[in-house]
């Protein structure tokens, strides 16, 4: 049996055919061009999904969509999406795509999808209680308890990036101040390294920062190290707070940054320093599924929804 997984982000749309073992059979992607508005983005999603579905050897059983934003997965409704996807708030994403594609569609938050993929075929395989954090432009989070996503009462669980680390700190696009994502996102690592750089051209991203920290010229190396130090110390405090709140078996860290060196060992050191006086124990793992986590996890969410619906139907039949 084959499922379609779709991942809609602020910069790219991905779609893939996924089999029951979590293998990617075919994959394609296209830019989101979010500024064109929700209708144009939906057209592009449909076009991409149709092209990918046409490569399937057997009928596509169902489709899962992971999207940025707060999603009511029961209705496939976007409760809130930030400015990265204009016009997305209020959209009936699941029903709309189901109508366009002619298959059942389940919609969920993109980090929930990524966490599902890690639990299925990735770093959290076989783990019942874990958190997933993605460090990118922002900080995304997902909570898995007893092997199931914990979505919260209003589909807002896991929005850990907007927990405050610094009261009265930097303003955030959520309307708050001092949010974690202003300090422990990949974007923040670049900014903080640039703040430590006295002269020379600024670092253009984490790749430059992390390679400078290891082998850059002295002044750049120093600035990059200071940036990484501030970033990892704050991230360790942030993770210790989450450990206290949820006591997961493991925390999975995702985002492009996990494929880069230097910072991970600094994070482990900072976390150990943070944990010792509190008698806390934190286990960190880098995400395994990489950029395809979203499509793999979205397909799995669709698969699980059908299994659950099948069980409910079988239960109802027994009752008759
Ligand atoms: Zn915020």
C-alpha cells in the first residue's frame, strides 16, 4: 500500500510516495512562493501532488499534509499560521486538498509530522516518550507521550519556541518578547555570532559560523566560538526546562544544523553543566530523517488515521 506525504513550509513544498515501511518511493518538490497567497499555493500543492501520485504503481490509499502553523488535525483546519504563509490562517486545508486530489487527506502541524517520522523510522524508533525540537528560522516543537502525539486542548502543544527565556528580551513575531526562538534558533546562532564579530563581513549563515569556529582566521574564529557558546548555553537551559516539564526518555533535535559540526559537542557540554546541580539527566539525539522527515511523517499520520478509523468501524460493527 502506498501513501502520499506532503510538507508545506514557508520556502518549499515537498511531496512523496511512501510505502508501509516508511520508504520513499518517489519524491519531488517546488518553491512555495507564499507571497502569491493561499489560493496560488494550494494550486501548486495540487499540481505537485498529482505529478507525484501519477508515479504510483497502485492506488494511493490516503494523504497526509504537514504544514507550518497551528492545525486542528481532526478537521484539517488551520487555526493560525504566521506571516510565512499569508492567507493560511482559517483555511480548511484537509478538506480542500481532499476534494482536489480525490483521496482522504489528514492535515497536521509540520513538526508533529517530523516527530512522527522520527518515532517511526528515525532516532526515536521504539521510544514512547520523547520531544522533538527543530532549530531553523524559528524553533518548532512536538510532544510524544505514550507513543502518541500530544496536541493539547487547542492544537497548541509543543509551541516551545515561544516560551520566554529572557523577560523583556528581543521582540518576537508572535507579539511576545524574549522568546526562545530569538536565542536558540539556527537563525539566532548566526545573529549572535555576528554580534560578537568586531569587524569584517558578517556571517551569512550557520554553515559559515560553524566552519569559522573550527578553522577560520583568529578574529572570526573567536566571534564564531562566542556565538556558539551563547547559543548552546541558552539552548541547554531551555532543554533543562523542558526536561523538568516533560521528563522525556530522549529529546530529538532536528533542522539542517544537525548535519553540521562543532556545536553539538558544545551543546552536550553545556547540557551536562546545566544538569549536574539539578540532578537532571537529559538524553539528546540528532534527528535521523533529515529534510524528508516532513513527508515521511505526514504519510504516517495519514496511515495511522486510517488504521484508527478502521478499528472504530470494526468496533461499531461488533456493537451492532
Ligand atoms: Zn515568540
